[in-house]
C-alpha cells in the first residue's frame, strides 16, 4: 500500500471554514474511503510517506519546502494576485517569498488546479510546465439543495440579489453595489469582510477600490452557517458573481444546486464552471450587469449539479497513481 501524506494545515488556520479549508476537508473525507481501491493509504502526516500532497499554495509565504523527501503534489487554486499586481502588492518580503515559492515548484511532481483558466495562468506566471499540470474540478457540498420551504431567519426582502464571498479587488463588488442601486433591487452580501468595511483601512492598496462605495441599500450579513446559507440561496431572486477574475467559482455552483438563477461575469473561469444556464455579462459595464440580472430572474428555478466530490476525489487519486 502506497502511503500518501495529506497536509491538513488549512484545517487549523483561518482558512478552516470555507475556501481552502473547505477544499481540504471535502477532498480528504471523500478520498479516504476510496484510496484503498487505488492502492493508497491516506495519512495526515508528512513523515515516512511515499507521496506528499499540499492542498494549499500561498504565493507570498515560503510554505512549500525547496528540499523534498517524497514525491510531491501541490494544489494551486489560482494566481489572481499576480494578474492584478497593482492591487495585491507583496512588499519586499512577499516578493522574496514568491521567488522561493517558484524555486520550490521546480521539483514538484504534479500541480493540481481547479480550472483550465487557472492552469493556463499557473504556467504563465509561475512557469510550471504543462506536463506537470493537472485539472481537477471542485463541486458544491451536498448540503446545498432546493428547499420546499426556506426559512427567512434574517428577515430578507421578498426580492433581492445575493452575493457570497470576499470583497477583494478581483471580486468587483463595487460594480455590483452600483448596479443594484441602478435597478432598485436590494443586494444581500454574505461574507465576513463586507460586514467589517467600516472598521477597515480603505487607504490600504488592497482595499482602496472600496472607497466611496454607498452601502446604504446593501444588507451585509457577515459570516453565516452553511445551514443558514442554504436558506438564503433558496430565498434569493438571483445569485450574482461579478468577478474580474475567479480561479474556480464555487458559489455559482452552490446557488445552482439550490435552484437559484445565476448571473455571472464573462471573465476568468466562470463561463467554464457555471455552464450554459448562467446569464453572462461584462463585469466592467454596469448596464451589462443589470441586463443579465433581470434576464436571470426570468429563468425557471431549476436545480443544476454537474459536479461531485466523489469525482474530484477519484481524479486526485488518479494523479497520485501517475507517480508510482
């Protein structure tokens, strides 16, 4: 039995609930029962193993060792900070760490990523050769589904636009706020940082895009549990992902799994991930966003779920199989 050390650091860090922590936990939970049929034993340890898998890559922290004691697989979810360098300046220490991270990537055996869009950019910005890159799509958690009687715990309006996620530059939240004001529809945002805007330093280079945003018609709920989020998706008139770039785009899949119409930016991986049922728009054009939101709300509420964590786990195990 080939031993695989799966690094679970994201589960004990700030990434534990969503994002990288979500990926780490779901992948581990689905791989463990499947692994023996592929000839693998998954261990949450990097010592005395044949393969090590790091499910998280930080561009500006020297987290991947340059010298490796086993064959190494790493998941790089995106390189968005390198696509928008003016909005994600790493500083001197971050730049040095980026060079170390690039050096550490030279002798990895495989790099897994979540979309073809990210795969192309990992090759472009980090220099990972195509023969080492592998595409493995993610999936929405099965908890996200259509509910016959969703609970309106937060007293949300009868009609509203929903956005779930962060407020980083690439998320393009100001454009969505302005669009919703233009079409006179309330915007509901789920995410910790949006609820903290009043206490953040908007002079910071990564936050200056939020200066002057009028949040008066936006309901910022902060972090909510998955149980509450399922209800909120079901209550929403339309879900919108307005990003200028997105490495994968999990939230549109969660919305689709709940039967919620989706309007998506035409940028990044979103057309690749959200498929033919989403209504697409130019993220730099408020009129294009508003037209897409209105068109999406007229769609029939149908559950769409073309991805599964079982498939994600199997394809990841197939990547391991290439190394033995």
